[in-house]
C-alpha cells in the first residue's frame, strides 16, 4: 500500500507492554523543538521526567526507566513548547 502526502504526526511508545528498563518514544512528523516527557503512575505521581530536543521529522528515542518503576499501568505525557498540545499514551510496565 502506498500513501502519498504527509503522514499525520504522532507519538508512540514501544514496546508496550514495556519489559526491561528501556522504552522507546517514537516521534513521527513532529516539528523541531523541545519536548517534555512525563511518566505518571496510577495515583498520578510523576515517576519520570525527561526533556527531548528534537531536530524535526521522525525519530525514535530510548528512554531509560528508573529502577523504582514497578509493574503496572502508567500514563506517558508528551508536551511541546505549548502545554496545550499534550499527548497522553497509556503504557504497561511488565518486568516479570
């Protein structure tokens, strides 16, 4: 299947569920700039904050999870310079 034109911009976390201490954030057709990633647990507490400088376009960034991140369900929020443009991605951590 061939699609012409610009693909929609998006953020994706993979693998999901996350197994191990690394998750990847894929940026697809995003503008250049500084993005903030926050990972929140089920209680809404921030367990990880990271700033990403993106040169524009599409790329994937490995994100190291802190050792205190337990198995469970989380929300990953990705925000650009305008906090009104926020993407929320449900993520499961399953470190058997």
